[in-house]
């Protein structure tokens, strides 16, 4: 287990800007911190921004990915809290995309005093359908995805990236394809299994930090029913912002639009 200053180095932690308020950006699976590069100019003038890579990201040496440790999201929470402690952050706003939205929720349950607000982009507590819950996927559909990833990772990436980006923005598709290819296929598959087999519905009520859910008008990974579920079950004050764009990665496909909504969410 990597800790302390070594962890900051391994996860490529960066601190930008010079504002009094601290803002953390955390990316989802398949990308790395570069996914925020077109968002950053909107915030580094007024915030101290902390960026880092999840240990599964292609920008991190894969030797540091411990298959025995990262079997749940808890170790990712450990990493996040270690980074904030190392930078002596006692209060921050947190922006988490996809799986990092869940990591932020879990971190806020452990240390609610650390977080002034959680902004959740493309968040889902469970991707699989259940009796009275529509997460968007049947187990058989997910298994087909995993089989395709194992059989031919390159072909899977080429097919998946445009669907995930959703919007007709070729540059965003190219960028997401690049970061997916940077990941080692066995790590991508392992982390995808961890995410899709997770169920965080039971912890939502424990979240007392104010949350803002940001969702595009059409996201192949997160149907509108999930947004409604989150708003109903999160324990703190929760607002919802619907972006007038499509896809699961608005920070790649519509950064200007997303930045406007982020600013509004942070000002509340």
C-alpha cells in the first residue's frame, strides 16, 4: 500500500490556482485528470484546484494497481482522503464524475466536515436493474460487455467510446479513446466489474453534505430514473441540473456548458 508523499507522486497529484477555496476534480473510469483540462481555466482564477489520477488510470504505472486491494471503492476513498490530508485541506468542494461521484459520497460519510458540497456528474449508485429499481442494465447485458472487452479490447474501445460520449463531438471521442487505450485491458475489466457489481443505494441516506447532481439530457450509462432515485434518497439537500447535451462525458464534449453549470452549483 502506497501512502504519504509517495502516493501523491504515484497518483500524479497537482495543485493549481491560488484561491482561498479548495476545489477537487476527480475523474471516472476510462479517463484520467486530463479530462478536466478544458474545465480548469474557468476555476483556477478563483479556486485552489486539486487534481489526481485514480490508481486504475492509464496515466498511473500499472504496477501500483493492487488487484487484492482495489476490490471495492473503499481503497479509492482512502486514497482521496490521504491526498486531502497530505495537502492539509480542511474544507473543499468536490466534483466527481461517474465512479468518482460515488467515491466522493463515501468519503463524505466518513469525513463530512471536509466537504462543503459534492457535485455528482453522471452518478449512479447501481447500474444493474433490480425489482423496483431501473439502473439501466440487465446482468446478461453487462456480461456481454465484459466478454467483448476480454475478446478484443481494441474493438470494444472503438465501439464503446462514441456511444459513451454520445454527442457528435469527434474530438471528445478521440480523447476518450486515447485514455481508454492507455489503460491496461485487464485493469479496465477488473475495475469495470467492481463498479458494475457495486450497490450503494443503502448508503445514500447517510450523506448529509449538500449535493448537486449534474446529468445530461441523454446518457447511455445513467437513465433519468437513476437521477430521480438519487434526489429522493440522498440524505442532504440535493439539487439537479440537466445539461442540454447528450452523453456520459460532458466535460469532454461540452466543457463550456458544464463549466457554467458548475459555477452556478458552487455559488449556491
